[in-house]
C-alpha cells in the first residue's frame, strides 16, 4: 500500500490531497475544520527547518562564490528584478481594481476595527541588525538571520584558508538541511489535505459571496501577473518555455497556496528551483531566502492596490491620478517590509491606506476573507522568487542545462519518473 502511494507522481499526490481536502471541508464543514491539526503538523515541520536552513544555505552559498564582486552583481540583479516586478504588480492591481466594479454589498461593522501600529522607517532598518544572533535564530527573525549570515559568510571569505574548517562545516550543514528537507516534504500531501479541509470547512461559501468580486479581482490580477509577467520573464530572460516552467513548479505553487507562507514554502522552493529548473545551488540558496523576505508582488503590489480601491468605494472616496501614483510607489516599497508569513500583508496594507488618506477601519471589512486571498498572494510571491532566480541565473551562466533536459523528459513522459523525485541527487 505504502509502495503504491509513493509510486504516484509527487504533484498528483499533492493535487489529490488538495481536492479531497476542499471536498471534505465543503461537504462536512465540522469534520473539515477538525482537520486543522494535520495542516499544523506540516506547517510546524516546515517552520522547524526555516531558521537553520536559511543560515546554512546563505553562508554556504556566499562562501562558495568566487569573489565578492560576483556576489554584489548577483545581489544587484536579483533585488532590481524583485522591485521591477513589484512595481508592475501594483500597476496590474490598479488596472484590475479600476475596471472591475468593486462596490461592496455588505455594510462595515465598526466594532470589528483593530488598531495597528506601524513602526517608523528608522526602526525597521535598525531591527534588521540583531543584538543577539542566537536569539534571532531561536525566535525565527528571518531578516536578522539573513543579515548575520551574510556578514558571517563575508568574514569567512575574507579569512580564506584560515577559516576553511568553518566553511566546510557550513557546506556540510547545508547538505544535511537539504536532506532533512526531503524527509519533511514527504508530509506535503497530508499537510495540504488538512489545511484545505480546515480553510473550506471554517470559512465556507457564505462569507465569500458578499466579497466575491474582491476575491475574484485579486485572483485575476495574480493570474495575469503570473502568466504574462513571470511567463515573459522566464521565456526571454531564463530561456525556459513558460509551460515547462509552470509544470515544473506546480507542486511548490500548491504548497505555497495551502500554507500561505513564503518562508514555510522555502524548502520546497529551493528544491524545485535547483532540481527542476537547474539553477545552481550556490545562487538559489542566496536568492530564494532573499526573495521570501522582500519579493512580495502579491502581498505588497497587487493586494494593497486592489484593497485601496475597494475600501475607497466602500467609503465613497474618489481616487485620482495622484492617489494612484502614491499607491503604486507605497505598494512597491511596502513589499520589501512584508514578511513571508501568513497574514502579514494585512498589517502592511495600512501603509498604503495611510499614504492616500483612506480610513484604516476599512481593513476590518476584508479581514475575514484575508486567508482566502493570502493563499493566492503567496503562490504569486513564490512563483516570482523562482522566475527571478532562473532569470538571473541564466544571465550569469548558473543554470545546469542537463537538469532542464531531464525535467522536460519527465514532463514528456507524463511525470512517471517523478515518483523518485524526493531521492534524486541534487545538482551542483
């Protein structure tokens, strides 16, 4: 029985669990809602990996690079593309929100308003530097972990042979974390089933109907961004056929959609990018944790743009060209500060609303369905991480063509060889 289960291609196991979970949640909502522990089992297992994986992966990645100038060039290209796609995402969000009638049919209940404090920019910048790196690791403060890991790696490179044993330790540690990741990802179907049964069983269709247009607008904008922006990016930048790209990353998109966490999806994102898209591990280990932190096209680009238009309609406040321009700029910048964990985009939305003078109380109206929206936002974010990584890797000759050829053969054979996906050797 167990052997037959693993004989099924990985993506089919994930998709089947996704459908079964949704059906259970819709047909038997009480039982579906009770499936949350299964989802939490998967989420907690993934969360266990994040801090050590980021530390070992980034240090291993930077120390394996030939020169610091190479690192600076890669970082500039990666961050530049992240900001460019975020700006385009906000423009798409404004366009979709403008052309769709987002006038709500449900009145706002003021009692649902929750006040949120947004720290000043100076405080945000200072919070990146950890006062205690071990505490940052223990508490999972990803930005601080990345800062310390980069600083540590640069110091190791500067010491050259003197620090060779430490470099070897982090190289080996990274491989150990990759192997643990393979084990944990086998829980994916169980986690996806539990999460989808819980989401559908808890929220149902009743609460979605009044805000249906708002949800549809988010999904349409995200799909446009994924298909056309990312599709064009991988076609012309990464030199990968869009259909091959989307088929290769589909299991990771499902995980992102189910968990609503870019950080939670990071182990699968790293595995897919290196083993299916052929991106060299030393670069993917740097770009993907960075992307999970600052590349938030769905959360910081599309979502605040459409939400601002929706709330403006709710309160009857007209928006002009100036307000649209402000929304685009603030939404792009807010994407950098949106953490890759479920629900954080709701807090960052207040930045955009405040910039254009919209009442923050409007957030309460869309808070109830944030989880449904967050799922699509996260799938968009993670797709962007992989598309940008593949594009920059192509420009730096850091793509293993043999991996792409092998992936194309798998797809041509109907994915039959994917049953050994978790045990395939990593490409270097």
